[in-house]
């Protein structure tokens, strides 16, 4: 992780290392609040964690997404590269789950298909109520 930070032109700090470690080990995208809570016992304050998340995104080491609930969720960039499948978003509790069993095929025809679709820049979200909230 130290090399990744240096290669991105960033200073290696304990908080950056901790944030990046959490993102790389997470099984799902995490909110700022979840990451800050996980690092609170190490003495990392929420503002510092947020600033480091923004910096990691700006330097290509992390990605952030909003699933429509106005809460940014973060994931390590290398995990996102292997993370091309739909996600289920619970409209009651906001839980975000991977749904790798679903597959989307784009059949581009005509000139009405946006260039991002033709380039496979697609993010699919399925919305509903999760089993825990049902």
C-alpha cells in the first residue's frame, strides 16, 4: 500500500494507510461514516478520514458512488475494476449488496445509444426491500 500511495504522488501517512487498508479489505462499498467509525478507536477523526477519502479518489486509488440516497460509498479502485455487476439497494435501510448472478448484455443498435453505453461504462442498480427489512 505504501508503494501505491507513493506511485500516486501522495505522502504515506498512518491515516491514509488505514483508510486504504479498510477499502481494500472490504467486501462491499463503505460509507464515510462506516470507515470513520472503524478508525475512531485509532484516534482518526471523521474530517481527516473524509479528506483522505477525497484525496484517494482524486488520485485514482479509490472510487466513490452515490446509489441515489445522497450517501457517498467508497471502494478501492482495484476492487472496482473486478466489480462489474449489478447491485441491489434496499430502499428501506440503504444496504448495498452485490448481485453477481445477474448479467446485462448491451446490444447497441443505431445512433441513439449514448457513447458511454457503447464503451461499456454502465452501472446497474436494482432497488427494493431487502430480506432484513421485509
